[in-house]
C-alpha cells in the first residue's frame, strides 16, 4: 500500500485545517490508518488512528477534542479535521497503515506540511 497526503498549509492559531491521505494498493477493513506528525528536531508521534472499518479510533491526549479522524473506505481516503490549532501542532503530517490502532505502522507517505502562525 502507498499513501499520498495532501491539504497542508499555513493557518493562524485558533483556525482549522483539513488534511487527507489517499491509499493505493492493498487495504484491509481490520487494519488501521494512523496520522503521525513530526516537527523539526522531534520524534514522529501518532496523533490519531482509525480502523478502516471505522469501528475504532484513537487520539493522543494532545489533540483529543480538537482533531477528528474519519475515513471513506470506498475511496480509500482518510481525513484529519484539525480545529483550534495551536503553534505546537505545526509539523509534517504523515499517513501509515498497520494491523492495530497503536501499531506497528509501515508504508509511510511523504507527508504534508502544516504551519500554524501565532
């Protein structure tokens, strides 16, 4: 499977942005797609994940209540709606697929950059 992320850009703090990733290749309803982010000099971290079936989701504490992950299995797309953005949300956001919500994950995309101005 391969992922292509899109929708990143510049947004003011407090604003909203929606990013998406499109999968090509093998996807399985019991597998998970995760959104990760990596800021310069920091580790890549999982911020949200969803099972392709849509039955389960995961959010990190840092984004819970502000971000919403969703998916369209037919279109093989996964979305991340980001509200109330903070400067610390700025990062390169990646998609990946794995057998469980909390990983392990592989098949990373190239990422889409999100910049939040204060």
